[in-house]
C-alpha cells in the first residue's frame, strides 16, 4: 500500500503537481516517511517530464527528513543573541526601536543608518558584527518600503549598503552567511520593484534570489541544518517569481501562465508559518482569478472553471486559518482542488469545545500583518462570490466582507488602512444596489481618504477602482454629474500610469488580489 501510494504520485505528473510533496509531509511516522521518500527517489528518475525538478525534490525530501529527525535551533538562537549584544552597544539601537514604536519611521531609519556607518568603518566580514551590520541595513530598507512606501529609497539602501558585502553573489565566492544575506537582499529588492510597478526588474531580482536559494551551498545538505539557513526563503522567492512572470509584459503569456502557476505552487509547498502559508495560498487562488478574467466573456460566469478553482484555493486558505493556523500541512487538502466542507469564517471567539479550532486564528489575528493578509483574502472571496450571482453567494459575500471589516477596523498601520479601504469599497456596492446612496457615499469617501497617498501600485489600482465606484454613484445623483464625470476621468488617467498586460481586448493589472511576501 505504501509503495502503491508513492508510485501513483510519481507516475502521474499532474497529480504530482497537485498532491506530491504535501502528502509526504502529512506522514507522521518517521519510518514510513523515510521509506516513502526513498522509494520516490528510486523511481522518479524513470518518470518522463519530471526533468529538472529532480534536484529540487531530492533537496526538499532530504531537508524535511533532517528537520523532522534532527533539527535543533539552538545555533540560530545563539547567533541572534550574539548579534543583539553587538547592537545593544549602540544607544542609537534603542532610540531607533523607540522611534518605530512611536511611528516616527524617518527618525528610526536615521538611527539605524548611524549604526551602519559606524559598523561599516570596521569592514566586518563574518560573525556577529556582520550580522548586526546587515540587520540595520535591512531594517532601514524595510522601514522605507513598508512604512514610508519609499520603494526606490529602500532599493538604494540595499544596493549601497548590502551590495558591497555580497558583490560576488554566487555559490563559488560567498560564504554561507553572506549567501543568506544575498538572498534576502534580492528578495527585498524584488518586493520593492513589484510594489513600485517595475515588473521586469522585479523578475530579475526574484530570479537571482531563487538561483541562490537553489544553489548547492545554500540548498545543499550541509547548509540546511546551519544557523544561517532558513527554508522559508524558498517560499518568498517562488512567490515573487510567480507574480512577476505572470505580470511581465515582455514575456509570452502562453509560456508564463504555466511557469507562474508552478512557481506559486512551489511557494505554497515551502511556506513556513501561518502568515506565509496564508499569503502563498492567496496568491495561488489569485493566479486562477487572473485566468478567469482573461478567459471569461464580457459578463460574469459563475460556473467558469478558473473562477471555481480560485474560490476553492481561497476557501481552503480560510479553512486552514480557522482549523489550525499554526500548521502548514493543511494545504495538502488545498492542492487537491475544491473542498466540500462548509466554510467557517472564524470571526467569533471560541466559546466551547467545538469552537476551539478557531483559537489559533484568534491568536494569529493579534498580528497586524496577519490581519491585513486575512482581510485581503476575504475581500478576494467577496469579489469572487459577486461573480457567481446566486442568492447563497450573495449571503456569503456579505459574511466575508463583514469579517474583513472586523479584522482590520482597529489596524492603524498603512497596510491595514489600505485593506480597510478595499473592504469599504466593496461594502458600498451593496448600499448602491439597495439605493442607499448617502451611506454608500460615506463609505467611499472614507475609502478614498485612506487611499489618497498610496504608492504601492496594487493599491493605486484600488484607488482608481474606488474613484470609479464613487464617480459612477455621483453620475446618478442629480446636480452632481459633473463631479462624477471628473472622478471617472481621474480614475482612467490613474490606471494608465500602472503596469499592465494587454491580451487581446483584455487588460490585466497587478492588483491587491496578490500578496507580496517578505
């Protein structure tokens, strides 16, 4: 039975994509896991069309066995402790942390830059000093990109402060420690380019990070158990590659659709922790949403296969979040396609034994980043339910939007406000449909305010959509038609500034449906 199960995975390449490694990670007994892995490696070489995946598969299985049997993170904890000892020698470090807590992000970035300048004068090449130097460099870049939306400023920090230490960014010239920093640098760079709207540059940086992840030095057996190895980086690199290849207008769409889906599937497989798992599953569903937008006719088609597939992945992601947000193995079911269990949105606090499953979601929702990712997932589902056109889907749309609003209504971060604006825009559509124009206008005004200064191209697109909804409402309002037409015109102009792909008479933008993982 064991051999038959694994043989079935190997002999069917489509099921390998959909089931493959995830089912192996569901095996709890170490002996069976090793036997299944060994059998798979013996037989996969004889399977046609697997080709270049062999090295990745061997590395994945070997890594997972090592993690299961002998992983010990004491070395990683010691590395972090030594780095903090160096940082705490600088009063600027505590000052920078305090500035961040007070949302004075420019001041925080300046304090970390001062620490960098002092450490950089010592030219550290290894050890805790290099860890501390890279920490403050990356911290500056993250503050500039995530809090200030100064994406080019963040890229400038990465290129001026990190590049000199990873100038030979290939497996033959970099130490394992520096290799991990090179990977992180290219990942932050690709994230910034994606949000800035420079898709081709994002694809280039993502490909560099992925090549380093898959190098023998980083992805090999000697490194994966070291304190400088983090398998979560694979999920990030695959995610960036999937999004950039899908959206890159310089690439042939017929070729990039298949590769994009494979990259996003790999991102799910390698995702570590509840946030990355949620984001990776969201992106995989969003890929099928884009396919639906390209394949459908001018009107909504609730029974379209790509729409059904998108909803299936998003609902599975929501189920995973509610059932056990601390486990990544639930995604095995997601890779099998649409689920049949009823969906619990998970907004209420657990009150009895049957509700204990949602406790992990409640815990995760204390994290502001997770709040944003979960709210965006719910907004994706709401948009998809509106395409189905059934009475039950309308009720489900109302439920998920209500949950999205509750999730981010108290989130004061910029990302939280952008997610809230998206939810408010979608809720306003229901008010417009029920002819409650005044209530709809209030929501749209709030959403417009939250989005007024956004620079992330995904939410600039959302701003245009909100302006379009507001403009359409005002055009139906006596004596406000001129204002409505102005908003519609401004929305169209805004869309022209954004990266997109033109396929026939269809235009595809990078939208908030996608999560840019970090």
